[in-house]
C-alpha cells in the first residue's frame, strides 16, 4: 500500500452547487407526523349545540362604592363632595374593614388631570382596598 499525494498543481476540488435536501425532508416528515397525531386531539368529536345569549350589562351592586373625580379635580363620595384627601382616606379605611369588602368604582372625568385620579387610586391602595374598577361610557356605534 502506497500513500498517494495530491499534485500541488491540480487545484482544489470543484464546488458542489446542489443543496442537500435530506435534512429538510426529515424535519418535514417529523412535523407531518406530529400534526397528524395532534389534530384529532384538538378537534372535538362530540357535536353539541351551544346556547346563544346576548351579553348583559351587569348592574352596579348596592355595596359598591363610587368615587367621582370631576373636571376640576374635586373628589366626590357618591353625591357628597369631600373637602380633602384625608377625609377620602378615612372613608376608604372604613370600607376596607368591611366583610365582604365592597368594590371601589372610580368615575373620572375625561378632562380631569391624571394626578387627581392617581391620588384616589393611591389612597385606595394605602387603605387596603382589594378591588378597584374604572367606570366608562361605551363608545358610540
């Protein structure tokens, strides 16, 4: 057995211009098998007619507390204007001690500063109110 050396003047091997598609075909076959196995699981084979109902607007419950912030930044507890932030905090502390704790709904005027509404949210957090919601108007159709 003899060792063969390449002739230095022969040059490099020619480039192969074709793409090796074997790995691509292997991956595609694996994906096809996965899809064939999982599609019957996703589709339910039991045909049922589900009930059709309109969405109903949920009325405000009696125990919900409504705090309003008007365009000038004044804070209202239901229909009563609050003189300062301390009175709001005291009322919220009383509400947070109730069981079950009522929800706090904040009605903020669209022209009110973010700071005025943020002070109400901060007071609610500090008082320990668990559920805070914002009341809005539905968009025009």
